[in-house]
């Protein structure tokens, strides 16, 4: 049985059994998928105590990725991020102080939420080279090493985002070597890179030396929204594998979606088939598209094989305005901001999709614009721990009245949910300027 979760659900849907169990639709079609939507009935296994078909499917996926263990998530990489930090916290030797995690600033909001829930302190890394965007840090192994040297406390884990939202990929092997020299685990938010394992050159974080990483399968693979995977390396510290399911269950719903699990299950079957060939063709077509756009006078940036990031502001049009033009041409980008437009490709994008994009971009005449105005977050002035601030009494004030106040709940741009101001930090004029640039007019501050 190559897709055991899906096969079980399909056979059950065809069995004609009278369903005196959840869900309430009892398998009767409303949207159309109800017959396959199950709960933890006998034989269906249980995600957080998997011993049957779920365990079998997760093990198969772990083998595909070369991981010691792979855990399915039906609540996206957000659940995986909380779980990874909980695993690292649970397994660290010295618990006399709050856990301290080193991270560049371009983390996802889920990382901040995990720090709030787990009472984790963060040592922010500010790269020597200015950030390429609010969404992108450009952190190097030297930046990580220098932060280790400067930090007055012992670091318990290093956490990075790679690929970032713009398609830049960190030098994971070099960063992993620095982490190894200090004896701390490397955790990678690889939400955008589930496909990296299957490129002609395998650049998946687990392959390159990360101890744990999360993959949002739904972002780049044929999987329902919410489907994600947490991979634990065969070289991860002792205890990571053993406590992983328990740690995930602390944050997850006790009713994980069987539809999402089935899509993860079928996705693994797809990956084991002709996916590598289809991915190679998509990467080549994406590269051709980039070349054609650059020949038109646009400039694309980033390292990812299946992401097109257009630095449109350099050619006289904001990313947001470019996005509006693309939508009029029946093209929906992944993300836009004042400087950039980001588009993601997979083998399920057709040749017609690429031709439509190239034609729409050809109809716009690029002009001389301005250099990219990237928002490197200024070094934080930390006034209190993240958790303490997040749970303190707060009030919402206009951003122009927030100068000198302490940030209450972390403020992010959406998308990509990267923090501009983190709970417990002082709101400075530079922070206020960035908030306003991203259209944020009010902020929660401590009373």
C-alpha cells in the first residue's frame, strides 16, 4: 500500500458503514470531499500517537527526505516552528535560565508566538551587510559566528529562515559548521523549500546539515493548504526524535484534518514518482522566464530555482502597482510590496501561465526608477522579555504617538508576517517610519 492513509479513507468511504462518529456531515457530500473526511476511528491511526497507517506514511516521507523522523502537520509550518523550539528547549541540558535562541530578524510571526508561549529569549543577529528587505536577512556564517562571540550568554539554538520570502538561500553548510563548533542545534524554517530535496542538486536543509527543519508542503508541493512536515536529522541531538510527537501535541488541535493528512500521503507518492523530472523542467522554464524578463529591462533577484522576484521599483513601478497590473491580466502574484513582486512556480504551472506572465510584463515599459529602499530593521532596544510584554496590559495607539513606548503584541506586515516591532521592544522613530511604510497606522503598546 503506497498511500496508506488515503487508501484507508477511500475504502472506508466506499464501505457503506453507518457513521455514528464525527464529523457531523457523516460523509454526505456538501463540498464533495466529505466521504474522505474522517476522525480517529479504529484503523485510522492517531497523528500524535501514530503506530499504524500514519506512522507508515510518515516513515516513507522521512526516507524520501533522508530524515531520522518526519512528522506531519495539518496546521502548517506554524505548528512545526513551535514544535521545533519546544523540542530544543525540552532537550537542552542547562535549564537554569530561559532558553536563548539566536536568529536573524526576518523570522515568521510563528517564531515570535513560540517564544511567547515557551518564554524564550532571542539574541537577534544583524548581518554586516544591510538586509535586502524586511523579508530577507542575508545572514552569513560569519554573522552567526560574530554573534556567538559577542553574546554574553550561552546560546541554546540557532534559528534561520531559508529560503526567505524573496528567494534568497543561506549558506546552510557553513552556518551548520559554526553551530557544530559551539555545540548547539541548527533549526531552519524551510517553509518555502520543500522541493529543494528533489532538484538536480539536493539543497534541502536536512541534507546540508540542519538538525531540524519545517517544510510547508502546501506552498510548493501538491498538497492542501495547512499540510506541512517537520524533519529531524539523523545527526540531531539525543532526545529530539523521542520527544517530538509529545511536543507537537502541546500546540496542535486534537482533531487533525484527515483530508490534509491524505494530501500529504498522496504527495509522498507523487514525490517518489516522476517528480524530479517534472521539477527539473519547471526550474528550467522558470530560469528561461527570468532571462526573458531581464532582457525586457526588468531585474530579477534571488537564488531560488522556482521563485521569480522582480525588483520593479528599480524600473519605475512599485511592486504593489505591478501586482495590480498583473491581476488585470489574470495573474495573481504571491506577494507584493513597495519595491518587489514575488511569483512562485511549480510543475503545475502550465506553459500558458508562463506565456501570459511574459506577455503582461512585455506590455509594461520599464523606466529608470530608484534603488531598492530595503527596510533593514534597526537594532532592537529590548525593554522586557517577549512573553512578559505580550501578556501585559496593553492599549492601541496611533503609530505617531508610540515613540518611546514598549511594544505589546508583536507587529507584522501581512504577508509575509515578518515582525517590524517585537513584544517588549521600544518603539523608535525608525520603527515608526517602517510601520507607516507598510500601511500600519496603529500599534499595541503597554499601558
